[in-house]
């Protein structure tokens, strides 16, 4: 404990138990009440207190098990054929970190799921395969590796892989634990497949032009009208920025996926970012509120999170809990490395809860 | 279970355990993973699922115990001398309902607390006493019965009662459980008392004019510049509205306390409302997402919450959990009844999670 | 001309005419073109350049003529029986200052006008009389002296005085010259009187509570739902603010009438303010963009505008053009003086054109 | 005059002159006043009333004269070497249409201008040349044909062509007439050349990624951080949209250039759009408020504006005044045609003055 965080100072609860007080507490307890000073120091921590631990899930460990699921259960039986990743300290809420869920979904050529919707929002980052697609509110969108797609709150959605494609694997991210915690989730199944109302890829073809929006339509939904952020456009944008920017000391070249009609986060409860670590780059350490799930989209390196080293390469997934120091290293001296991440920043920011702190020494010591 | 909520339909997880699957689950478990279909139906409920139960705390039960706390501990020892009210199903997070904390604080004439601040936001509703005051970011504000005051996120605050006053009791409302759950709370103690920077009641005297804001200052903080909503202005506004409005079928004459420079909620994480039930009024039942804590500010009546009747009179406190049907009754045929309430609607709304449903039969049956 | 404003510097047009150039200009002229450098210095002035002059209209001069209009023409003939005030330099656009129109309207007991609407917005400030009313989009609102009321863009409106009332005179303010200049005005007549949809004074009785908005209705129109700002509430708010504020050095206690659901201006094209000059107060001089029309609501004093002294007392009307220095003086040592004003600040601000400059010496010298 | 627009109806001014009234008017006149009913029907038109006429400026007529300016005057003498285009009905305010100015600027290799700034905003659309650049607030940006660049309100700016480039010609668009009319323009010259603070093309390389914004910087200025909209990105976006959209019946595939951090117009006072007319497309006629200046960026065709046919091909410039019917025709059966345009829609929209009307018969008759 930092010496400045001393619960014996004026302004903290410093009451000693006595028999009289214990009798008093018992009386309160019978009325559905308690004495604040018995819990105050615990519920009013000096600094943000994460409940998760840093973890990394290696794709080479998981890939076979994910594929095996496609032999063990059908999409019809499973609803979604997904292996989910769970934080050692968040098993009670099925979260990978904080209130965020993540899983790895596999779909074989010719397979498709039924359509459903829920108050929880979802996003996907494509890991491998060909011919995958998602259908969001009757808009069918084709998926390629490293594409990022969204399935906002209450949109009907279903997925599949075309007959002639190759088995697709993607990472799902959802805020199910959060929406459950806020006692607001719901669920509905669509009767059959959604009819397609627009040509394929309508959303990215109409809203995917940089600095342009269609003049003949109004978008008043609280999420991005751009449902797919194509790696074919995203990676060149990172390269462009890297030509002229120093970038963040903590994150290299970091860009947020944004809603083109607001400049804000893609959805109300989850944001997502893409970042490039330049050859040999070792960022400085900082910590901030908000929970993050990363996937390595390109290259190899490691991150030091809460004093521990986590080595990653393409497709590995790891998490950074709220208020835990972290820094990133690209182990290649010649190639860039790219990290996709998603987070609960829209929640943290809209509720006024964001704060950030640079590591006082620049870098963490790695615990042995 | 409603017959339309049938987990055997396509789109829900319907996998039967087999030895092979159990072996598979064990393997996943070792890797910090699991099969989604083993938890999907649980974490994706058909409708919002509250974790709290409706409860009512009678002031006549609590008042003596609250006053007794002022004999048992000093403000210096306790930090805050507060009896908090805790939901039978939320004891783990010290919440009265959902993620909202509430307590009853007592301060005797001449007493005052030290100043502190935290990322959690706070509000107060004055129950009894004279000469009470709060100091928020160096602005001292005098308090009278039924006044509503705010202490937003990260503002320094302290309270007291003037030497010549009468013992003050007020209800505190905080979002501590929420901010802890979001792993974002912090705490700091002010070294001594805050210096007063403005004349007493500066905030309500400059921002308390209806439809007027001072032209010579900019307010860019994310909460209301009006720190006190005086019952002397609020009650006449309810009476005015009652002259010309039918009001809401579910709530009678219901008004939100608002930030005069945005028209929105008073703070980013908690909202508050005041409502008048006209003589004999019995509202219709509905349910919606969001958690609510009520205090009866005037009159007497009862509410039916989740099928149970809770009788209340002045100063009683009760709660309505998310997605639980509720309706209110004024038992007087001649006097109006007024209910103050605070809630987490700013959270629910900014995250896109609000939904509402009228009771199909208008009113609930009371469970015996 | 300030020496820093020298058109012989690099960056200004400094081309001398030659026969060759004159021939060139003639050729351009035939094609609907010209050489920019022949007009550049004129159309790119160093500082904002007003086209109006300061003026004051004394009520004692105008009142009899206004009343006389009620003998000369009927409301049916005149549409509106109004004497309008016109700036000596803006007669071509019928403006009192800049692009703002103002007039004085008289209505006798029992008279009423037909209803109409237009894209131009209107506002009124009540000067004398009893029993006056306005009907805005089917809401009837009673008017008293010094009340401020709005008739936003495209709302149906009509006015009258009850049979038992006293002749009413009020000041009208409109943005007709602006909306005409922007080539966007229109006009429609209502067939007969508007049916009343709400009880009398519905708007002020539901939206007139400080810091409160009705919870059961959504307001999504781009103007204030509060149609009347009652002097009975406004004057006490000024007095309250005067107790605790130093006020603006240029304006004393200045408050903007605001839309309670946004905190912004009452309408999209015109704002309005009320200000109190405390006994003996003499404000400092400044100038800023935006055009202003004032009416003295209480007391007596003078303003120095563009170096000229304009004495005013209750009901006198005067104007301050854009970018002209002005300062105000309350001539009473015991009574406060109050000035109502309306302006085009919403235009100036939303287009990014506001700027302000304090007089370098604090006060202007009065030109003789 | 439409029969529905009859000034003899109740609700319009219908007063006949009499000797008594004339005497009354003279008396008012002496006081800086007038009788509203003498001007009301004129200042309150039934429909929006444009003051400009449709015009087209053929580039083949103008190009030689524009180039000739570079022999007649130097940038140092002229400030800016520009031929401006002036509407036959707006010569008094040097406007091409409504309150919009446009001109054609020529710069020869090795030439550059000094830097200045003004409250008026500017934009440019590149017509021909190589090696042109603009420097906006110390950011140097290279220009290519059909690129669109902005110079917002109060940014320092200067232009030039690199030594090894080719003579550049571009269209300037400014709101000078509007900002002068609003009495808010100003002007300042920069002492020398702006120092470059960022690498060349910093703005488009950091903000030019579709659906991405840099995470490590805050943009809080009221205009787009993307200063250049490159034809290399814009034209493919039009092609993409044309694959999946029907487009607007009045405009074909029409997209607004937008501020990527707000989704709104690129600047506060002027917007800009790009549209594609597909081979053989003949749009329907409509009219709306707002003034527009077009440049043909690609292809050939004609527009019918206010009943007159205006033929255009690449680089021709034409205007559409407020509330004048217009429709566009692509004369090629095999190639698309593209029209760039800029407008005062941000003004019209933010002031609540937009309205639109489809032609009742779909198309206009061409007047002979």
C-alpha cells in the first residue's frame, strides 16, 4: 500500500468495534440496514480496483479445439458454435475481462446460423477463412481476414459461410456481462432467415468513402451505419499515418474505428481500435480505466501487463484489465506489428469515469 | 415461464451432455475457455433479469437508530455517520437496488465533516432539520426539508449543520456500487476544510431562474451548474403542471430534475425526479429497465411492486428494481402525495438499454 | 485609419490601373467576370464593418402615433397594426439594425388578428395593457407587462386582447430582413382562428419550473418549449443574481433567456437577454459582432454607442450595431435599471463569427 | 401569380392610401418609423424569393483570360491573382449566387502568395496543373486535379506551385459576401511565410482513413480536420455507391464531403458535395432553399435551371439560386458525369430555413 493511502487519516472510517456497536449493527441488520463506516473503506477504494487478471490465450492451443467443436455440435444445436475465453477471476459472469465477453466462432462452408437479436451488442474480427458473411438487419456483408464488423444492440443478425468457401473462424466480442449486470438484456429469435433488403455489402459501399456520406439518406440510429471496416482500407490508413506521425508514446500508431456520421465510437457500449507498432517499437507503460481485449492481427511481440510478460503472435488474444499498467513491444526489427482491440470505453467515457496515469518510471519491471 | 420463451426452439442452445463433450469441456477449462452453448441460455435471458427485490424501509423504524449513531460514533471516526439501506439480494455490493447505494445521514448542530471526493457521484434529499449545509467545490449551499442537492463525480464536498440549527437528517444516494463494478472509483481526502470561493447559495441564486442562464460565464462541466433544487420552487412547479396536465398514466405529474444548460439529467450516472399523485390517484402498472430508489416527500399511499403492496408515508424509502411492474396509489382523497426518486437512467439511456412495457391488464393483482 | 491597417502592405491588392488592364477588365466584364484585385480590399475589410447607425426611438414620441394607428386602420385591413422602426441606413431592407426588424403593435380590447405563419421568427416584449394574449400553435398564452414571448419559425400565431382588457402595446422583433436576405422566407394564412388544443398557459405552466422538465413528453423542435418568460419570475431571478454576483464589467447582471431543454438560445435565429444595471452602475465599453435592439424595461439611464450618448427611460427602444463600442449607465443612485434586448447572436455564433473587443481605455469619449 | 397567393385575402395588408394616411406616414418617417402595412406584403413574400439568376461560365471562354492575368499582374501586387465570377443580379456584393463568391485563381510554377487570414471561409477545387500546394495553419498540402481542399474561418493560408510543377488553376469558393453582410469579416496578413509544423500532407494522411480517427489527439475546432478530399479516394467511393444505390431522383449519386469527427458539413458556413450522373441519367426537377455553385469535374451534359438549359462540360461553372427548379442530364450514354458543388447549406440548415419541393410534373419545360 502506498503510504499516501493510509486509512488512519481523517476522512476515512476509523471506528473500532465494541460490544455496544455490535449490538447496534445486529439491530440495523434486522431492518435491512447497516452502518456505512463498517464497509466504507472497502467500497470507497483509493484507486480504481480491477476484478480481472491479465491473461493471454494462444491460438495454437485453441485452434484445434475450436475446429473440433464443429465435429461435436451443429450450429442448430449450439445456437452459436463458439469457444469462449474466460478470465480466471470472472468465471461467475463468463467475462474475458471486466464486463466484456469474447469467444472464437467456427463456421464450415455451407453452414449458417438462424437469426436472433438481443440488447447486448456484438462485434467480430475475422481470423481465417473465405466466403464468410454476416447479415445485419437484412444487410449481407462479406467478410475477409482482419475485417472488423459490428452487430449493434437489437439488430437482427446471423452468419454463415458460402458453399464454396473455406472454414471461417472469427473472434466475437460482446457486452453480454455488462448488459446482464445492468439488468437490461433480452433475446428474440427471428422466424427463419432474414430477407435481404439491400445489395450485398450495401453498408460498406455507401458509407466506406473517407470523408463522404450519402446525401440522400438520414441515419439516426445510435450506432455506425458502416458495418464493416475492411482491412484493405484500414491497413493502408495505418501505413499513411505512420509516415507522418510520431504516434502515442503508449500505443504507437493508434486509431479508433469510428461512426462516420458522429466521429464517435462505433456502438454505444463497445469501442474498437487498431494500432501499429513500428519495427522495434517498445512503448511506454501507462494505465487507465476501461477493459480491453486484444487480438494480434499481424506480426509478433509481447506486452508487459501488470508486471508480467505475455508473448503474442498473429491470432493470439489477450486482455488488459482496468487500471493495470501495460506496454507493448514489437519483436521484429523490420516488420510492423498490428493489434486489434475492443473495449468498454464508450461506457467509461459517457459516464465520466475515464482516467489515465503514465508509469512514473516509463517502463515496468518484469516480475519473475 | 411464458410459453413464448421456450429454450427448445431453434436459436437457443440445445446440446445434451455426452462423455465426449464432457471431456472436451474439461480440456477447454484447462485453457481458460469454455463452450458457449453450456452457458448461452443463462447469459442470454429472454427478458431483462433483475437481481434485486422490492423493499421498503419505514422511517419510523429507522429514525431512532439513525439518531443513535450520533451517540455511538463521531463524524471524525466514521468519516460519514450514515445508516445505509441494503437490498436483501445485493448485500455483496452494499446496494439498495441494482447498483445504487442509499443511506441516511445524521448531523448534529455544530458538527461538520472533513472534505473528500471520489469518482462516484452523490445526491441528497433533506428529511428533517434546520441549518444544514453542504459545501461542493467551495460553494456553500444551505439545505431545507425536501430540497434536492447534488455532489457530482470528483467534486470536493463536505457537510455540516450550523451551531444554532437543529439536528439534520438527509438521504444520501450514490452510485458507488456501479462505479466499483466498472472498476473506476477512487478517493481523496482534502487537507482541512474547503475555502469558500463564492457567496453562500451562489449556485442556486445564479442558475435558479426558470429559463434564464447567466450570460457572463461558461459552464462546460458534465453536470448541472444548479446544485440545489429548492422545494420552495419545485412544489409550486408541480402544482402549476397539475393545473393543466393530465400527466402520465403510470406516474401522475412526473418531472425530471434537469441540468439547465443541457435539459438533460443532473449528473452523468444518476438522475432524479419528483412526482405528484393527485388526490385519489391510482396509476397504471408498467415496468422498465433502470433501478429506482424512492422517498415519500409528502402524503401517504402505497405502491404495488412486483405484485406486493408496500405502504408508505412521509420519509419512508422504497425501491423498484429493473423490469419489475409497479404502480402507485395516493390514499388521500383530498391531499396530493409527492414521491422523490433517484435512478440510474442516465446510464441506461446513454448505453441504449432503456425499454418499457405497460402491464397488459392495466393493474397488477396483489399477491397474498 | 489605424496605422496597422495599411493597404500598401504585401498581402493587400496594390495594382495600379493601366490602359491594358482597363481593356482586360472590360473583357472580363462581358463574360460576367471581374478581376478580384479591383474589389478585394473593399470586400475584405480589416475589421467587421457595420452598415447600420446607432439610433434611439423615444416612446413618448411614438406612443400617440402608435395609438393613432388603431383609429386609422383595422387589424383586418392591416394584417398587423404595427409602427415599425427603421434604421437610417437600412431603409432598403426595413431593418432597425443589421438584419433585425422591430415594430410596435397596438391591439384594443376585443380585437384579435387572423392567424398566419412564416419562416421568419418573431418575439414580443409587452409594453403596456391588460388582457393581451397570443396563440402559438394552438396554445393560448396570457401576456403581462415586461413578459417576453416567442413565436418561432413556422408556428401558427395570432394575437388579441380580451373584451374586458385594456389596450395592449408590445414590441415585436423579427428576423424578416435576414430570412429575406437568405432567400428563404415564406408566408401562409390560417383559415380562421386556431382551435385551442391545450389549457391556457399550458407552456409556461409545464416548462416554467426552474431546473425541471416534464418527464412524460419529448420535445424535439428546434426552439424553446417555454413560450413565455414571465417578468414575475425574471425580475426576482435578476435580484437573486445581483445578491451574489459581480456581474459582467460590460453589462452588469446579464442573463440570456434560454431554451430549458438545451440551455441554448430560445430560437435558431434570434436570442434575447435581460440585464440589470445596479444603482449608479456605469459599465465599461466593448464591441462585438452581432446586432442588438434594446428596450428599457425599468428605470432610466443612458448608453454611449459609437461615441454618442443616447438617454433612455422606460419603454424607449434603441439599437447597437455590430462592432460598435457601447457602454451603459444607470442614472439612479437608488433604483436598478433593466434593459431587455434581442439579437442575432444565434446566427453569429452558429456560423463561427462572434468576436469581441474591450475598449482599450475602458470608456469612450462622448462626441460633441 | 399562383391563385392561392392572393394579397386580397384576410391576413395580408390591404390598406388603401388616403390623404390622412399619407400625412400619418410622413409623421412616422420623421421619427425613423413607418407603417408596417405599407411594406408587409413585400417583406413577407408567399414563397422564398431569390435575388440571383441562373448563370453558366464556360471555361473555354475564361481560361485564356485567367492565364493572361498571370502576365498582367504579380501575386505580390494582386494579393491573389483571381478572376471572379459575378452574378448579373449580385454585382453589388460581388457574389456568384446568393451570398457566395467564386473565382478562378492561377499560379505559375515557382510562384507563391503571402499568408493571410479572415473570418470568411474558403475552399478550392483543383482544375488543372501539377505541383500546386496550399498551406493551412502551417500544414502544407499537395493538390491534384479534382481534389477538394478547405481553408476554414480564421486559418492562416497561402498557396503556391513548386518550381518543377505546371501552371495551376483552381476554383476558389468563399462566403465573403455573407460574412460581410453579417458585418463580421476581418483580415490580417501574416508576417512572411508560415513555418511548417507538420510533415507534408499531415492532415489527409492522418484523417483520410475511412471510419478511422487518430486516437491520440483531440480535435475541437468547428471545422473538419481533414483539409483535403482527394479525387483518388472520392471517385472510387462514387463508383462503389453507384454499384448498390438507386440514388436520389433529383441528384443521382450525391455525397456530401463531411467532417470525419462530426459527420457534418466541412465548415460552419459552406458545405460541398460531389455527385455522379450515371450514363444517360436525367434527374427529376426540384427546388429548395440554399445557393449552389457547380463545377463539372468529369463528362458533359446540361442542367435545366429555372426553365433554361445550360450545357456544361468539364471545368464549366454554373450556379443554381435558392428556390429555383433544377434538374441535371448526363449526355453520354456510356460515361458517367460528375459535378462538384459548394453551397451555403450549413447556414440554411443551422438557422432552420431549409425547405424543398419536387416539381409537380417531374420535369420543367424548357423556355425558348
